[in-house]
C-alpha cells in the first residue's frame, strides 16, 4: 500500500510538471494564432481582417501568470475552452469526436502487435535456431525499417486501388451514420483493416525481438533446468516459468505504448484519411491553437501517466520482488 | 523594385461526370454522364481538412466548406475569371453622383430555407451583425432598409471597392440570428439560408451531405440532389479519389494531370487552371542587407529561369508573370507597355552577374557569390511543407539557379505551414524566418477555389 501511495505522489508531481510545460511551450513559439491564420489564408485575407479576428476570438492579453492560474483552474474544472483553429467548436468536442477512432485504431493495432509479437518471440526463443527463429526476426526487422509512409502507401495502392479489396479512405462509408448494426460494424472493420495492418507490420518486429531476447536469458536460469528435471510439460515450462518472467519488460513497454496511443497515428491518418487525434494535433500546432494543443497534450499526458500507474500496480502483482523492496 | 518569383499555386478544377451543376463557385463543369436522373450527390474532396466540424456560422473563419457557397448567398456574384458581376439576391443597384450612397434593390420572391421571405431588413441586419462581430466596413455610416425591397448604404467617404465588398457580403436571416445569444460562438449546426443546398442531411466528421433547399428561388437550377464533401488530410488521398473517379470535382494540385487523371477517361475527364488565383512570390526583407540593395533583388530575379520553374514545379499549369504583377483576373487591366517595360523578369545570367559586380558582391574562388565582406552569400527559403507543389517550387528554382550568378539557397520546409501558409520568404541568416513587407510584384496564378 505504501508503495502505491508513493507512486501516486510521484505521478501527481509529474502531472504538475507536464501541465506547466504544456502551458509554457506553445507560448514560446513565435507568432500568435491570428497571424498564423492570416499566413495560412495567403492572399485571401486583408490586413484589416487581423483585427476582426482578434475581436472575434477575444484573445487573452492578460499577464502570463494570470493566464496560468486560469489555465490550472480550467484543467481541474474540466473546461478546455474553445478551439481557435476550428472556432467556435469547443476543444472537448474536437477531441471527443476523434479520440474514439484513435483508440480503436491504436488499440487494435497495439494489442495485435503485442500478442502476436510476444508469442512469436516466446516460440522463437524456445526453439532457438529453428525456422521461426532464423526466418522471422530478419523479415520483421526488414519490414519494420521501411519508412512507414512508404509502406502505408504501398499497402493502400496494392490492396485498395489495384486489388480493390479494402476501402482506401475514412473510417466508414460516406453517408453512413454510426449505429448498432451489422452493416456499420462491417464497414468499420473493413476500413480499419489496412491502417491497423500497416501499423502492426512496422511495430511487430520490435515486440518479437524484445521478447525473444529476454526469453533466451530466462531459459538459461536454473529454475528452468529445475522445472525440466521435475518432468513438467514443455508448454507449462515455456509459458508459466519462462514466459511469465520474461514478460516484465514487455509489460512496461505495453503500458508506455498504450499511453501514447491517444496521441494518434499522424501518418496513418494522413495516408488513409483515417480520423484521429494526430492530425488535429498537427493542425493545432500549425495554427498555434493553444486551447486545442493544451487539450490534446493534456489528454496524452494523463493517458501516459495513468497507463504507467496501472503498469506499476500490475507489476506488484506479477513480480514479487517489487513487493519486497 | 524587388522582383519576386512567380510561380503559381494552381487550383485545379476537375470537371467530370457532372451534368450541369448549379453555379456554386466560379468553376463550372462540362462533360456528360450516363446518369442524368438528378439523384446524384456532387462529391467534392477537401484536401486540407482532415475532419469537418459541424459549424455553418458564416462569420467564423473556418466554417464548414460550402457555407459560403451553397448555404448562404450574397447580393452579387463576382466572377474573377471574366470579371463579370451577376445580380444575385439583389437585382440592381445604383450609386449616387457623389459616390456616398449605394442603393440595392432586392430580388422579389426569395425565401429563406425555412419558408420566411427574405427582405431588405435582413441585409441591414447582416451588416450590423458583421460590424459588431468582426468590425470592418469603416467606410459605412449607415445601412438602412427603406422598405422590404430597398436597402441603402450611406458611406462616410467615397470608396470605389465598396460595391464589390458590400455585394459579396454573405446575407443571413434576421429572424434566426437575432435570437442567437452569442452569434460569434454559435456553431449554427442547422443553417437557414437562401442558397441551393441548405439542408444538412448527414454530418460525420469526415463527410457530410447537403440536400436541396426546399424553398430555393431558382428551383430549375437544382439539377442535382445534393452535395457531399469528403475530408482528406493531404493532396495524395484526395488525388487518389479523383483518379479513381470517386469524386466529381476537385480543386487541389495534381501532378502531371494529363497522364494521371485525364488519360483514364479522356472523354469525360477535364481540367481547368484559370489564372485568377493567388500568386507565388518571394517576400524579401527589404529593410535588411543584402536585400535592401535594388541590384541584388534584380539580380536574384534575373537568375531565376521562370519558364523552367513553371514547367517543372507547376507542371506547366501556370505561366510566368510579367512585371505588372497582375494575375489573369486582371487581364483586361494589364497594360502591354508596362508589362514589357522591365527587364528583371527575364532570365538573364550575364545581366545578373553584372548587377552583382556593380553592387560589390564578388565571385568567390569556388564560383559562388560572396557578400562584400567575403562571407558566403546564402539565404534560406521558408516554405510550407504540407503540399507537394509548394515544396517543389523552391527546389526547382534552386535547380535553375546558376552557380556563377548567385548564392545557393537552401530550402527549409519550416515556417508557417499548410499549403496556403506559404509565401516563399527569403531572409538572410540574421533575419531568418522574418517575412517581410509584402511586396507583390509579379505573379501569375490560377485558382477557382471558392471563397471560404
């Protein structure tokens, strides 16, 4: 229990530091939202419209410490303000409309990559030098080191355009309304396939290699030898004795990755025109949309911290050594 | 005069599969299609919006596409391609002799999409609201509706662009907007307008449909059932949709359009790059050395092979401009003598070298120019990186830049981004990033991108 309280205090401190950085960093960027918008409109806006926009947005001109107090207050009362680049849509609405797709895409891809990657890693290490061990790691590392953008475009072109097996854009067919029906779910699933596949392809190699390496170290331990001497079945030794111990680093990595999912997968979103937070974040940074940036960064920060906290707790369950120290 | 580089961002109008749409923008489309039932949706991609927000408030800068084209209308429609002004919600207008009074007569029988009649009072109210929310129109003293058909604008000084500005103001219904608590922050999700397609029949974050306005004043022109907008986070996805024939009309840059798009169905696929849009130019900081030297600016300009730049970076969709700096929208205003009166828009390496020598920028041992104090003459071009055509322009000007004539520029895909974000700014290392007093000298341009 004391362990959890100590961790909790650490996370609160980390949260405060990150929300403060989150407040300060965007304000160190040159320019302001209105001039960015002006620049983006190129020749289509007149100089007098700068004033018009300032008037419309009611930009905050107060001293920075007052803005900071309001900002902290708003965070704890859950008010994230109105997006500037998508004025007057509230930030919570911008994020809320996108985060579901981001979680769906990122979560599906991560879970598939982790499960398959770890299983391959376990099996490869168990039969070291076997077909699985000698063929898969080089191939997966090779595929994983392709530039993601290229891989995604190639998959899109091959499966979407040439073969026509999968839709080439968006999360579901245009004109469809989200509803609890088989047609809608199948539309979502077919649209999800290519984006998720490409993410899995580039990330699975890392999971497999990581698992394989810790697994090899674990199988050299005396207790594995002991288990074999006791005459336990191979499967039992592999999963209950070796893999369970080798999995700890993977659990940490999984927690971290899970937290970062909410940041969105920008390149996937661009190539497959898939909805998500990544593109919103890019647009917010380009437009110096402080409220939206803060909202998204806050979501990411909170997600990473919460995921790590959960991993810490799970660790206590998985690894008795943590409980003792 | 500083010289700017003129290459063009063209907007592209693909006109396929479209049997006569209502005039929504300056672009209309030709072509034939087998299906002439009129039940189709006109599908249009937006390559610069990854997602849409349900915001049809015409006073906000990022309202959903078509807010200003299909939902709301203005008193006049101005066509930049031929310079013609078409009466729209107003049928005629007169100006007083002293230029201080403009009187518009509103069209009879126009109704809002909720069935209420549109009256001159709506116009007066719109201007009041516009000034309250956004300011502007400082030259307007009063806007008054004399009766339901007549609206009178009193100016506090003669101002010739007033007709154009007032005429293009989007008109909103008073009976709806006066009940909205905070019009600046209202998202106006269910708009009431006079336009042809006002009914939001479906709205998802990546696509939305607008259906027919049941009370449109030109029902005979509503030849399609509605408009469907698709969201894309970049050119590539939108181009792919166009090439696949999944959209009816698009206005983004597409490389090598003859081969990648038209060749797939030459009979029905067409494109048009009207030279009426924005111009691409360098913005040199003329307050800082070395760009405060007119000879340097002229020499840099002469060192650029504009023909090659437009051919390579713009795929030849646009042409070099002359020294008047007027785009194709002003072709009737362009004076041929003035256009031919300068020499710095011609590619002339020898003359550029002579100008550099004259201003004391010596040729270094390695064949590149140096600053007078002997330090390397380099400059950064800041350009947006979101759109392929914007990036290729400085690259190609770099290619055309002869080493003997001038310094090697380096391209940085930094600075304000997004495709429209990017004037090409040139700055010295000391002033890097600083864009400069806007000085448009020349360009040629193309766009039939609707006002948004």
